C-alpha cells in the first residue's frame, strides 16, 4: 500500500484541527473543496462477469468472495456485482466484454482466450508444467504477472491471479483408456494447449463452457471431458454421464484462474481502492486453493462409495506419449508467436530452478509421509 494511503488521513486531521483551533471558524466556513477528498468519497459500481454458472462451488465462489471483500474493505465505495455466465454475456465473451468496457471486470481462465493470443494459455495451465504452489511463485515472484500485464495491456485489460484449483483430474471417459490407441478418434472437451496435445495423438479436442458439459457427454456429442476435480465434477453430475474417472491431471497441474479489469476503469480508481482490489484478488486467489484442498477429498469419497465411479490411473505409456506430444505442441506454439516464446522462456527458466527444490521438499516429504 502506498505511503499516501496511511498518511493522508493524518494530514486531513491535522489541517482540520489547525483551522478550527487557530482561526476559530465553523466547520462550514473552513470546508474547502479538496480534489483528493472528493475522489475518496466517490462511489464506483462495477459489474463482474464470469465464465462460470452463478455461485458454482470454488470457481464461482471466488468472484462472490472478491465482491464481498471489496465492498466491505472499501466501506461501499467500490460496489462489485457478480453476474454468472449468460446473465450479462455468454461465458466465452467475458474477455471481449471487459476489454471494450461493457463490464468493468471479469473472472475466467486465460486459456479460453488463446484465439486472442497463444501466449495467454501459459497463464492458466501448461501440460506437465508447474503445480499451483509453483505457479503462484512464478506469477508473484518470478516475473510471470509482469508478462501477463504486458500481454493483456494490448487488450486494454489488467489481469490478476484469480484462484487455483490445484492439480485437476484427467477427466471423465465413457470407455477405458488402456493404450494410446484408445485416444484415437476420442472427442473430448479439453481446452488450451492440452487440446492440441490430444489432437496430436489422434483425438478431437472441443472447447465448451462448463455449463454445457453434462448434456454434451450424456447425449454423446462428446466421448470424454475434463472439468476440474471431484468437488466441481460432482456438482455437474458428470458421473451420471460417464463411468471412468481418470487421474492425474497432466493437462492442468495447477490451473490458474484470472480476474481481469478494464484498464480505463482501473485508472479511474484512487490509489486506496486500487490497493483494495489488488489485495482482495490476492486473498481470494489463495482462498480458492484452500477450498479445493478441503472439499475435493470428501467429494471423491462420495463419487466412489455412493455413485460407484471407477477411478483409474492413466497408463504410464499413455502419460509418456502425452508428455512427448506436449513438448512438441509447446515448441510449435512458441515458434509461431514471439510473445508466447517470451512467456514460455520465463516459465521454463522458473521451472528449471524450482522443480529440483520441489523434488527434495514437497515431493520428498509426500513420499516420506507414506
Ligand atoms: Ca479443467
């Protein structure tokens, strides 16, 4: 927070007392207009559009929690109202709506906007890339957020990390996956770089918003879908449309969501409200991971014991083929786009530094805990 934020009220207070005590004026007489004071009294009303159904657990809690935190911390000076997917704009139009100012703010996932820039995908999930903890480290202490700001600045947007789901599940399949052959012709909802990976192995990737997954899977217009993990997948009832639930989530090892703010609206805010938005987003970012950590395990138990879901580990040779295809897809993406290359170089350098330590800290500890 800026110095001004802390010292400003003190200055106002001192000026007030010196005027009252030295001149003996009434409060009406000494009330000189003060531009900064007026900005502090101005009320801002923002619409926050999301790519999720309203109040969807985890993903949809984040924008609600953000709105509540901002409203409370600003004492109502910044009022944020959340709109679920389709309430104001369809899920896949959130980026454009905020970019052009139809809504001041949005919540979604950067990889939905790969059509705008392939570089955006690296800010959500890189197949076989960083986990949630490492991703937060890259964004906030490894230069990731600065690159994200540079990219989104071209679209009149200011991005913030908007919560992580942690490692996801590989998804729901209506047949067993025993070999790479089983991926051939598989029509699967799987966005971002991972979709291109599936395509390379003969599958047919589809991008659909969450709200359309159940019907698409149940009617057979797709054969498989990834969504998030037990907590969210149970809510959508995906177990009623497919029997096999595969792990690990190679495609989204620490899926990072985003808050986006229209740059013109951001620039209108006084510094203290900018600080409130910044720290509320940061708190909500961590809170989402906390929520998933607490809820996924109970949901998985329910899926297995109550609904008879078959939980399966993807075969090692399938994972190996996916990893090889991921490396190729990433190499092609960064060869085509200079900014994607710049982002990936930063991501890769951070990965090379952080992974050896994760091996002897988190991973070694998890092994030891067994
Ligand atoms: Ca996902």
